[in-house]
């Protein structure tokens, strides 16, 4: 079944001309149909109502044209074959009928006879077309007998007409009767008629059954036929209400009759029928509008007629003005009501999107909820919204909201664009068209906001990651430098000093020995300097863990520092950051706070390390005041942590740092 | 003194050997790593083992583990650990032992004091670097022990650090000797050193004071610079 669907959308742009030379037979059939249809007109002219002379050939050409178009795209599609055949039969019937009008021509009676049953054969085959629509097969195993049954019914009714007196009175037989009738076969015609009526009802029922089971593109195809049924339901009763003589109604019917083959053709060939729902809803609203306006016109005319005493031109004018005044407001209301009734899903979905946008503007909703909203609104729990960040190139290039291919799981992709920029790609199982396209276009602003947020988040994450990498690299570099100073330069200086001591020892009491004393002292000073330097680069206590390092730090402070630390093993970078924060904070306390005591706390809270340094000094510290604090904030921020300074004037200062410990 | 030396850097090892030998001590073994140390100690039974805390193969705690092993196997042998900087986590379990020393490497340049410290350790006493003591006190959870002392107790502690006896301290402060004894007892308790053997705790107390009074001016303290 799937194979019969055209490989859209690429084929949409194929030029039919290219196919003409490859498919001569279908084209020849249409040419024959056209020739017969055109030829029938002069033969019939003046011998039947003008509308018949125009309408039936037109119908034949429409059928044949629709059949050809389908056959060019889908050569084996049975509906295409049937329509092309029907078109030819209809044109041939017209030709035979027209010939038959000329009694004096040879074999005119036989032409009348052929026209009488071949026309019925064509009409009855409509049931077969409906049974096979849209894919050329029966709707399922349970219906597989239906197409043969409709064919049988058509054949029976045609055979009955050909061999019985059932149509003897019709205008086809200008001399009164069927020349080839066999007495007693009227019953065959009656059975055929009954079978045809049944097959028509069953064909419609099969369409309904198909519709209930269908989804996606198939459902849209079927909807188009139902749209035709809607049109028929509006125009049919109007025609039946006795306006048959009216030229307007006749023209309407003339335009309507070719509509079925056109609708079938469009439904089969257009892969995705975006606007069928709109078409149906609009048809219904305009029909309802027409009826309401007619009622308004009639009521006004009656009322004015009663008041003014009937029949005047004023009555007609007044009623027309009243009806015209009602058009616009009425149209909006009718359309709204129809939308609510027949496009409820769309109406509801758009209302939800609007509410969400309002919430988004008011800050009550987050752009991140967008995917959930779309799933909800479109009733597609598998829907995925992939925001396309600026640096990503769009997966497909298309204009507006373009449709991509459908994968084996029935999912298709839709690209959402705004002002030529691809914003997002939506993967969905709901069909393209309504309400998807409307919802996505209505949600465009939210998608753009979500995309911008995602882009900012993405960039921020990259910056944060690179900052963390830089800090980690610095950290590692400091450790390496410290190690090099300890194990390299310091060791060598100690060795050199020892060597000098040995020389000094061998020199004994010579004056040079006393000179060496100064040199060795100098070397000792250099070693201490190096140790301080190494300690500044990478404080040695850090190797002993944060708790010890903090206690060591507190022990070196020139004022009482109470340490409460219980934090367990921590990532190296966190230990270093916490240590430096504590050191800087203590330095600030000593320099500025005029404090008498400090409390240093370190603990784990929800996996984070929380470090606080609290003094009882004068407070009033400002974060911007010291570049040291700025540097601390940077270091803490690089690890994804937060730094808070709480320093009310006269009430001490508390510096709190929270560092996440994911290594 | 009969000395065993374990130090991976050749020049430094040679220097240490000559240091001891120049002053008439005997270096019975000089090793490049800790693997053969225990065997050498068992064979030679020296008075003192001098060893680097970082040695091959991993340069982390080989020296500390070797020191612990020597003390476990030969409690009478003094062990003097040398380190480039204080690594408290390796020293915590060792310092309360008698006959143990932990000095920064550059102390060896002050030959007289270094050999005196080595002699104390060989004789079952202590030789702890002020930095080591500070870190160790902190590690025991005692924060800023000296800050908890009264002004008079701090005076007594400073004089103890200068090497004065209780009698000399009493004379200097113009108080009775019993008063000084009371101050010494109180300050030792406050420093959390009361349970330690007498001579050793006095050393710790004095070193704690040294650490405290050696602090530079507040403007450069505490903590390292951070660009």
C-alpha cells in the first residue's frame, strides 16, 4: 500500500511533459476521450438541454484528465485506470447519444441502444471508484469482496438495461423502445439497480470505515472526499428544491460534477494535504452563511412586505441592505462556531499556545516547558523539539515550515523557521498540516526564546568549562612548580651548603673558613626564601587535606581562630580554592576588621563544601574594595561555586563560600 | 655515633656522610632508597637512622613508612626524618615516640645544632622542627594553643624557650619558684601536652611558643600570596 504513495515531495516538481513520450497509451486514451467529447457537442446541440450538451462532455474530460494525471504518476493505480476508462466511456456515450439523435443516420438505433446501457455502466462504476479510493485496494480483508461486488452490480445493471424494456420511455430511445430487448429480462435490470444501490451504500460505508482507521496523510486524503460530500450536501438539496430551471443552479451543478474526479485526483496525487480541514470548515461556514443570509433576506422581505404592502422595489432593496449589513459580523461568528465544532483540536491547541505565550511574557512559564506543551497540545507524546543553535547548520534547507522525510516509525521532521533562520527541528508522528503547522507558527516566538536561552546556556557552559579547565591547569602547574622547587633547587642548595661545610671543616681555623660561614648562612636564607616561594605557589599543607591545612592556617594567625572542620575527602581544586579563600579572608580580617576572634567553619552540605569565615570586627566590608576578594570570587566561580559577603557595619563580617564537589 | 643514612640524592647523601664523619661519627651504611634500610639496621644496629621522607620509587611516603618500620622493629634506634617541607600526615603517628626527630632539610647547614638534635634523638629524645610542631598541634585539633594562655604564662613559656630552668625563670620574673612551677603546669595542660612524658612535653611546649613568636608582622600574614 505504501508503495502506491508517491515519493513526495520531490516528484511534486516533476514536469508531466517529460512523461508524455514515455506513456503514450494513457495519453492516447485521453486524446480519444477529448475527441469524442468535443465531437459529441455539435451532434447533440439543439436536441437536448444546452446544459446537458456542455456538462456531460465536460465531466468526461474531467474524468479522463484526472485518470491520466494519476496514471502518469502512478501507472498501476487502479483508480487512475478506472477514472481514465470512465472518462472515455462517458465521452463515448455522449458521442453515441449525439449520433443517436439523428434518426435518419445509419445504425442510429444501435447508437441509442449502446448509449443507454454504457451510460449506466459508467455511472454505476462510481461505487467501484469509491470502494477503491484512495489506494486502489479494498479497505481490508473484510472488505475484499466489495470491489468485485460493485463491478458485478455495474455489469448487471448495464446488462439489464441493454437487454430489457426498463428504459423504453427514456429520451434516449427516440422511437420509443429498446430494439434489442428480450421480454422477461426486466427483472435483471431491477436486480442490477438494487445491487447498485447496495454497492453504493457499502462503498460509502467502506470509506467511513477507512476514515476511522486512518491517520496521517491517508486521513487527509479521505477528508477531501468528505469535503466533496459536504459540497454535494449543500448543492444537492438546493438543486432538488425545485430550482432546476434556474440557470445559476444549473451552472453550479455543471461546475460541481467535474469536482469529484478533481477531488479524487488531488487527494491521490498530493502527498500531504495541509489545508483539507480548512477547506471543509470554510465550505461549511459559507454554506451556513448562505443559508442564514437567505433566511435574513427572506424574513426582512416578509416583514417589510407586511408593513409596506408587498412587492415594491423598496422591499427588495431593504432586505438586501439588511442582509449585506449582516454579512461581515455573521461571517466571523459562523466561522468561529464552525472552527470550534469542526476544527476543535486546532482551536483548542492554539488557545493553549496563546495562554502559554501569555504566561511566558508574564514570567509564569519557562521556555523550557515548550516541548512538553507541544506534546500536550498536539497529543503526540513522542514529539521532540530540537533547538538549532546558531553554530549548528540546519539539517534540511526549506522555506517556512518545511516538511522532511518520514522515517520507518512514522515520524516526520518539520523545520521551524523565522525570518529565514532555522530555529528548531520538530520530530513528530502527528501529520503535517493542521494543527501542527498552525501550532508551530503560533509558538514561533516561544521557540525563538527557548532557542536563545539554550544558546546562551550553551555558551555559558562552554565558558564555564573552559574557565574550569584553566583553573585546573593553573592548579596542576602550581603543583608542578612547587615540586620542582622543593626537589630541584632546594635540594641542590642544601647539597652545596653541605659541601661548603665540608670544605670549611677541612680549612680548620684559616680566615677563609670564617668567610664560608657567611656564604652558608646566605645559602640557608636562599633555601628559606625558596620554601616560602614554593609555599606561595602551592601551600604544602594542602597535601595534608583541607582540615589540617585550615588548622595550620589558623595556627599561624596572629589572633585566636576557632576551627570547626569536618569535610572528608575533597577534590584537589576544591581544597585549594577553599584554602586560598580562608587565607585571604583571614588576611583581610587581620588587616581591616579590628576583630578579636575569628571562627573558621568547613562542612559538607548536600555534597557541596561550605566554608565560612566569621569575625567579630567592625564589619562594613565591601566586595569591590579588595582585588583579593575579586580574585577569590573568580576562583570560586570557576569551580561553579558561590561566594557571599555579609558585613553589616559594626556587626562583624561573614564570608561564606559554597563549592560543588563533583570532580 | 654509629649512623645509617638513607637519601636518594647522591650529592646530598655524600654531604651528610661527610658531615657526620667530619665530626668523628661513623656512617655504617649510606643507602639510595628505603628498600634495604631495615636489613641494614638489623645488621648494623646503629644509634641513629637519618632518612629522607621522600624516596624512590614513588617519592611519596617511602621514608615515613621506613621510619615506622625501623621504630617498630628496633625501638631503641633513633630515627631522624628529613623533609623539604612539613608533611604532617606522615609524621602524626611518629612524633609521640621517644627517639624520633623530624627536621627540615636546611637545618643540616647549621651543623652544630643539627648534630646536637641528632644526638638527642639517638639518646631517646626529641628533635622536632617548629614548623612540624605547629602543624602537629593543629592536627591534634588544638587551635592556636598559645592564644589560650594568660599573659604571665606566655612570659614563662618564652623563657622556657630560651632554655631557662624553673629557678632561672623565677629569678628573672621576680616570683617564687613555686609560682613558676604552677604556671608551667597550667600552660602545659592548656597546650594539651599533659599526658606526654616530661622532657618531651617541655620540648613541644617550647617549640609551640617558638612557632607563635616567630610570626612575621600581621600585614604579610596569614597565608600565601595569591596573584
